[in-house]
C-alpha cells in the first residue's frame, strides 16, 4: 500500500488535479458578461416570449421564456481539462509503476519477504490504473483495456504458482 501512495504522490507532483474553488459562480446575467466568460448567450426567439399551453416539463405552461447563458464557461472547461490531464498522468504512473513492481518481484524471487510485497503493490497499482481507465475510456476501449489487464495479471499469477510448484521439494 505504501507503494501505491508513493505512485499517487508522484502522479500528483507531475500533473496536479484542479484546486478546489471557493469562489462564487461568476455573474453571467448579461450577454456581454456571458461571452466574456466563454459562454454562449441564448436569446428569446421572436414572437416566442411565452410558452404554449402544451409543453413538456420542467417549464410550466404560460411561463415566459428568458434569455440565459449556456455553459460550460471557459474556467469550467479549463478545470475539466486539468482534471482529465491529471487522471491520464495517474493512469500512466500507476501502469508503469505497477509493471516495474511486478517485474522486479519476479526477478528478485530469492528475497522472500520483499518479492510478495512488490507483487502485491504492482497488482494494486494495476487495479488503480484500471479504475482510471474506466473513468477515462468510453465504450469498447474500457472493456478492451480491462480485459488486457486481467489477462496479464492472470498470466503472472499462473507463472508465479507454477514456479512455486516446481521449486517445492516433497
């Protein structure tokens, strides 16, 4: 688990997640303010200031249609992009760190207390990388990556158990 925490701190240092904002939402009540903040102003169409009698919810019938600013605003898009970049960096760090840990645990099998710990850290790192893939990759990419990670981890498990069975003296 310490290994996973180290990898997370490396990922955060390389690409930090967006900071929590305590600032109030900006004033976007006019077209000029909306466009300055990167939004799109939606005006009332000519002759359609009042909703017709039959309308789908959530706008009640007879209510006036108002002009509004449609987001996302520029700062929201920048925050989303920074969050995605941070998740991608975490995915990369956990995948590479997990691979290094698993490979080194297979190479130093003679060190009995160290090798299983490295193996476990590598497997947990792969699991965390899989969670990041699940959040980032849509559709088929998600499934394909998870299947590949599962096959790799299953292969490593089979290799380790075969080696353990071959090395035992009965």
